[in-house]
């Protein structure tokens, strides 16, 4: 699954960033989700991951970034 998430974006999923290398981030915090699912994981560079964890990037935006990746890769759904 990690490889699948990394391949989905190819770089940081934030459109204005596009940095590499990337790490996996939970869109909905693991403490709430209690599982690792493809739909809840997104590839972010360390800087954007920290910004997301701090709240500088909100969850609604992150869900939209994930949805955009799905459109680009041909996946269907929200």
C-alpha cells in the first residue's frame, strides 16, 4: 500500500510544492481512524507533512488534494 500511495502522487501531493522525497501522512489522524487505508493516506514532503500536522493545511484541503490525485490517476469516487 505504501508503494501505491507514493506512485499515486510521484511527489508531494500539494500542488504548489511537488517536492521529493515524500513520506506518508494520514489525512484523518491514525488515533481516530485506527487503521491504514489507501483512501486515508497521502504522500507529502516532510515540510508539508509538518505544516499539515501543525494545522497550517486543513483537513478539508488535504481531502481535496487526495481527491484530485484520484482524478489524475483515473480512480473514481470522492
